[in-house]
């Protein structure tokens, strides 16, 4: 089946996730869809597989325009997508998951299901026990199950979203071997990834997306530098950077480990000095968030120690971190940082110390007015935060921070902001730095990391793989390190 | 232009659903072979036909308002305090316990038993809170379970340790001595203490929720618990406080049922007012000043519908049909409205 996407547009609010994307997929090939986080890869594939609707454009299968309104409809046309987090039912057994979505017959025929499952799995070199509950499988095995399930449902176009995240090396080999076999058998495979290595190893053609647009289409073999440049745009050469005087160490980590269900951040040893800016680079979900939350006291270290200005904070609660002058600003400003439905003044009343029990709203409004002025927020004290633009939300968050901060932890400080807002946010951050606040931030923008940091941490798969001095690093090198090369 | 829009919105939010509910109830009445106009006339007379009837409406209004105010706290904090019914029952038990325990003059006994009803309701709500916060049991299920436990406890007490001398009966415990009965306005079921307490509850709730940092914190927690936590708010403590306030107010409502109305502990001491108050708060949200009038309307419907069996041989549960239809249609219109807004975007 030939698949054509024509001039697909999709906006989320003011963000254009797909801005007129064209893509043609022919039978029997493995396609790569490459781009950094937020480039629009997943959105495009979710549109093709019916998980998202689109604003304009058209989808053609074998030169016929089709309407895909749901994942079930896409499956009927033969398009199936393996999501980044497998959409299975952990409480059910493998065979029960396999049988879900079968449209024929009412009776749940487990025996026939098992036979079919075995046949499909053997054909692809997969191996799992059909009676095991899915909750006991590894991520890689759950992926395999999902692939088998989709194929058994008659999928001709198989889309995989970041399939190599969180699986072992041997599972990766098995997966790649299976995908190659499928392509040889005439299926179309689409691999969504931001890992250069995956693309180079597997895909015969690659389409590169940046900021919702197709910026290049290449056929194998690829030049790594070419791919990096297309992914991240023009990479500027090293810029001279102002030196700032650093103070005493404020944050010290000794063999610091944090764990989450899917990800375990392995031991980090690091010392951060007052006024130092550290950028954290890496593919999203490589442990940056876990690391920042661990430093903020939101997650207890599973082993190792964390010291703030010499005090051992390893077993202290979040509230204690806050009172020691630690602040954490999450990536989702409106979901985690601010409270929709409340006004700027109300946020000020809640976040500053020493608000009296009986509220003095007039006084707070005046205070907020002056902060609005000094932080250049476009809005009124009585504006509800959800009506602020992204840049104003970020400046508002910064305006609520206490006067004296030891350590500021930020995820994606300028994500979604325009150039002007980005500059003003960094002006505010650098002022903090001059006051002696150490800043740790994660970002998908390599230029931002290289330009703003003193040192750079690179994370991949829950490992802090490298610490580098920013002045000795170019965005190009950084891009390759993230892509899993040139460590 | 903007005023018109606001007005149109109000109309959509109130008048339309109200008409829809009336229409639905009228259809039910017609189906039962009765004249809707006659039925509504009877309900009006049943609610406001005489001094006594006015008083009866207020007797139902007081517990509805107390529970409604309590629920305003938990609602603001984002908790579904279904356990309000059980908290009310425990309040009645708490009051009865003090009445049976202490031999005191009225001016000491009544405050003591009202205080006891407050504490009993608050403690019962904290059980739900502990289950919620430390046991990860959703408060809806915790509350529902505790409601059944509270009913069981009442029946056990009435048929066991607190049974009437001689034989235990469904009619409840022994009647309280006169010093344990709330005073009333000459011959009416209503007294000054109940009205005073309801008024104080309204005032206290309005001030706490609208004018204090505590109210603002509950609001923040209710809207986004995670963000509130990141902002440094103490979530558990505030949720417990909200629950305790709700339980305390519901407890007093139960205490008043025992001390002021039934003068004893009976099996269905709460009259279902806790659940009804949940409907009231569903209609008003936690807008405190709306709770009182809506509760009044509900109370009038309850008392007014009692007239139906007497005058027209209809079942008084028609009042419930009207209340239920009203809540459902208001929610329906709210849903439709937000859907329209979404589609406009």
C-alpha cells in the first residue's frame, strides 16, 4: 500500500506541531522520521494512525483519499502504531492482550489465540510466555507483543515511536532484525526517532522534521554531520563567553542515584558552585527530569548522598529543600508550575513567605503590580494565569521565586518562547546567577545549552555519560553525543 | 455587550435547566394521571401555607445548610466527601452520648452535646481522610463504606446498649429529658439555636473560604494538587483540616436533628440530608452565598411534597424526582455549555 500525507497541518493552541508536512511511504521500505523533541514527528504519525485529528491536509492510501477518525479505523486500513509507552493492559495476560481488538467472534478463544501468537512470534524471532501477565514483561517484550498484535490484525504499515528507548541491546538487535524481515516481506515500516544511530542502522530513507516542517529527505548512506545540521538547524561556531566569578560549592552529589519505575538514574558525583550554570542535554526521558527532581528533594535518592551548602539532605523532605533555598520550575508551566483558575495576585499570596492568615488583597495587588513591571509580564494582577502567553507564564514563575535562592532547577526554561522572551528570561536568570544562585537547567535546544552554561552534563538512558566544559564544546559535538556517538 | 453575555449565560445556567426539570416532572405527573398545576400548587401550599409550614421548611434548611457549608470546604479542596451522611449520623450519636452520660442543667448540657456532635462528626471524617491519604482509598469509597458503618453503629446502639427500657424498637432510644431538648419558638419545631448556628456556619465558611490564606490554599489544592505541592503548600494538613471542618459541621447538623427535632436517636436520624446537601453543592459549586438559597429551595421541595399524598394521593417522592431532575439538567446544561465553548475554540 502506498501512503501519502499531503500538506498536513495541526496546531495545538498557538504551537504549529505540523505545518504543511508532505510524506510519501512506499511498500517494502523502512523509513526514518528524524527530528529533535517537539519537531512534530510523533504528532504526524499519530495523525496517520488515527490517534489525533488534523486541521487541514489529506491522507491518501493507494491514491485514494481516506478519512481516518480513530485508531480502529486506521487499523482497518492497515495502519498501526506502536506508541512510545506501549498501550497494553498490564493486568491481563500476554494472550489476552494479543486477542484484544479482534473484531471477529464473541468468544475469547484462548487456545487459538495462543497458537496464532506463537506462530507470529516465532516468525519474527520473538519469545514470550503467553500466560504471563503483561505487568511482568520488560518494556522490550511488551513492544514485541504489541508488534505481533498489530501484525495479526492485518497491519501493512507499522509505525514505531522511539522503540529503542528503554530496551536492552539484545532486544534492540532482535527488533531490528524483525523489522528488516517485515520490510522484505513487503510491509512498510516507519521508525520515529531522534537517535542518529537507529536511523543510520535501519532506515533506507529518512525524512527530517524541524519545528513542524520537513527540512530534508535523504537516502542511505547518510553523512552524520548532515543529519545533525538538518535536525538542529544552523550550528553556530563557538561563541566567546563572559566569565563569572564562582563561589563555594552549594550542591554536592556523591554517588547520587534516583529511581523511578522505568528508569534508574545511575550514580552521579558532582559538585556545583554558587553562581555556576549547568546545562543538561540529552534525549527527552534520559533521566534529566529525574535528576532535577532528585536535586529538588522531590525524590529520595535510592543510594548516595546529596549535600546543600555542606548539609546532608539525603533523607530530608521537599519542604526542607525549599527552606534551604532550592526552587524547582517544571517543564509544564501550566500543569505543574502554575494553577489554572487562579490569578497572578493569588499566586503571589500563595508563594511568598509571610502572607497573613486574613488576606490583604489590596496590598498583594500592589506588590504584584510592581513585580509585573520589573519582570515585564504582559498581564494584570487579576489576570488568571492560563490567559498568559508562555513567555509571560515563565516570567511570572520567576517573579514568584523568593529573593534569596541557593539553587534553581529548571526544565526547559525557554521551551515554546520566542526570541525576545527567551532573551528576557535569560536576563532574569543571569541576574540570579550574579547574586550567587547556582542554576541547573535541562534543554532540548543545544545552542542554548552551549551558550548559557559553564558546564554541560549529557544524559543518555538514565546515565550521566559526560561532563564537559561548555567553552570546549560545540553544539555539533553535543548533538553527536546525544545521538549516541562520539562519547 | 459583555453584560449581555454574562446575563445570557446566567439565563442558560439557571432558567433553562429549571424549566427542563419542571417539564420532566410535569410529564411524570401527567403519566401518573395528575394535574401538574394542581400538584405544584399543593407543593407551594405545603411549604409556605402556614407559619408551621414555614418553620418546617427551615427545620430542613438548617441541616442542609450546615452540610452544604461543610461540603464547600471539601469541594473547594477537590475532595468528594460522600461520607458527609455518616459524619452527620455520628454527630447525632455524639450528642446522644453526652445526653445519656451527663446530668447537667440545660445551659451546660446543650453546648456540651453540640460540641460532642461536632467532634464526633469531625473524627469520623478524619477516618475517611486517613484512609484517603495514608491508605490510598479513594474518599468516595471510604466515605460510602463509613456511611454504612455509621448506620450499622446507630442500629446497634438503638437495639443494644442504648435500647429503651423493656424492649428495643425501631422508634429509637428513650426520649431525651427536657433539659436536653433545644428550645423552640412557641409550639414550632424550630428554635433560635438552630437558626443561629446555621447563620454562624454561613458567616464562618464565607470568611474562611473567601478572605483567608487557608481558603486560598484549599482552592489551589483543589484546582491542582501537584502544582500546589510544588509551590510548597502542605497538602495533607490542609486536606485534613477541610475534612474536619466538613465533618464538624455535618456533625452539628446531626446533633441538631437529635436535640432539636427528634429528641432521641432514631435509625434514620440524618433524613438523607447529607446526600441531599451533596446535590445542593453540585448545583452551586463552592459559592457559599449560593448554597443557602438553593438549600432553601430544596428544603421547600421536601416539605412541600409532603402535601402530595394528603391532597392528591400521590407519593411524596415526587419531590425527589424534581430535585434529581433539576440537578441532572443543570449538570447537563453545564456540560453542553463547556462543549460549545470547546467547539468554538
